[in-house]
């Protein structure tokens, strides 16, 4: 089984945190956040040059990634 998730990148920085109610977006060089649909729309609106990337992983890769 495969799982999809999205992350956003602006230049060399990744979107680390999105706070919808306060309108704050934190960027990080190394950490990135899995974005849901509402967060993707928020990032597209306020950071129009952000690249939204879709990542597909299998369940086995997901278990290894989470350290289980």
C-alpha cells in the first residue's frame, strides 16, 4: 500500500510549520512538514513562488521512516 504526502519548498528552505489562525509560516533549512489540503492552499496564497511536492512512500518505507 502506498501513502502520499505533500511538502512545500521556497528556494532552499522548507515549510516547517503553518499556523492558519495567526497567519504564520515558519521555514527551515532541514525540517519539513507534511501538509494537508488546507495548509497547501494557505501556502500557495501567501508564498506564490513555493514549490509544492508530492511524495509517495510504501507502507514498509513509512515504518522505517518513523523508526518502528
